[in-house]
C-alpha cells in the first residue's frame, strides 16, 4: 500500500500547479499550495499515510456530511421535508432557484443552502454537537475550529446570508437566520487533517457503528443516506462525472480536503489546497481516480 501511495503522489503532485487555493474567504488564501497528503484507514483500523497527512486545514463543506448525520440522528427521514436528496448541475453556492415559487426546498444537503437548512434541524447547540461528534468519531479530542477562518467567513459571507434569509422568508428555516449562519460558519472552520477525514470516512463506510449514546438509531438507513447523498452531490456539479470516473462516495471542501468512504472497505482523506473551477481539490480528485483504479474501489 505504501508503494502505491508513493506512486500516486508522484504522478499527481504536478496537477496541483493547475489549480488555485480558495480566496473568496480571505483567510483561506493563506493556504500553502504545496501541501499534499493522503491517509487511508481500513475497516481493520490499519492506517497508511503519506506526505502532509497530519497537517491541519479547515474542513469547510465536508462538515456538511456531519451536520447531515446529526440532523438524521435527531429527526430521521423528516429531514427531507426541508431539504431534498437529488443531484444538481448548479454550483455549491447557488441561490436563485430558491426563489422559484414551485421550489419548496434546497436540492440536497451538500450545497450551501441545503447544508444551512440541515444544520437548522440539529437540536440544541448545533455547532457544539457537530464538534463533539467529529471529536468522538476521530478519537481526537483536540479538534477545534479556527477563530481566524470563522471570523473571515462571517465577515464575507453575504451570499450565504442571502441564502439563509431567503430560506427564512420561504419557511424552509424557522429560526433566526443569523444564528444558524453562525453555527454554519463555525462548522466550516473546524480544523482537521487528512487522517481525521479518513477516520470519519471509515466510520461511515463501516455502517456508522458506535453511536449508541445518541439513542436508537437505524444505522443502515443513516449510512445509506450519507453514502447516497455524498455520491449524488458530494463533489458538487461534477458529482456524476466523479461517480463514473472514481466511483467512491466522497465529499470535498474548499480547504482542499476530500473525504471518501469505500463501503465495507476503507476511508480515505486527501489534502491538497489548489482547487479547480468547481471548488474541488484538483490534485485530490486525480489522486482519488488513481487510487480507485489501482485498488479497484469503484462501487459501480
Ligand atoms: O459556505 C462556504 O462557502 C464555505 N464555508 C464552504 C464551501 C465549500 O467548502 C465548498 N466546497 N467545495
């Protein structure tokens, strides 16, 4: 496995030069474009890693999987009364369809609107519970959020603000939009490593066991929903192409992370900050394709 990781890094590292680190959130522009790391955790708990697999970066949109997990734990399938689970060719920060009279909810929990509507459904201290769940799944009690990135997101989050207020006006969210946004900005600013992502991914890939203290949970329904929704929307408007080429339920974030769950086999975390025009890590996607080809990971 280590040899495969070395080859995959060598083959795909040059691709990072073709992308650009996210800058629409000013604090993200400070990311080092040369960072590149991969971590694989298999269902037996064996860990394989290479490069900057222990370097911290902000989880960004990958947190949408965790907020969906908690919303499903709290509400079951009722979650889908307020957010759909269909694919879209629109970008992750799309807003305009939310104002169409016949559209009653955001298309899926992986776009910003859908994620904000999902976080709104988490009971109690939404952010606190998201952070606690991430710490628990990863076994890493030191995970926290970056105050700098959080404040930067909050200061420049006009588009997300427009989305949340429009959803309040349309009855998709009921609470104060500013309060929900505060939880959303914080959840996106949680700092993780590629190894943390691999641990969350293997947890999902292995059927989400170990959440007994969260009450009676239908684990099969939970992991199936997460894997299915990551497949149809985790890589945004190129999720279909990624499904055909890589074939692994995955979620990307503008911090440069990709979290990929291979059902029954392993979790993968990849980190490389330069992004393509859709907001996905450019080397990260190529690394996932190489790993899928070599390890025969496609679920299709
Ligand atoms: O809401 C935002 O724009 C960011 N906090 C998260 C977006 C994101 O990661 C999209 N990912 N590719």
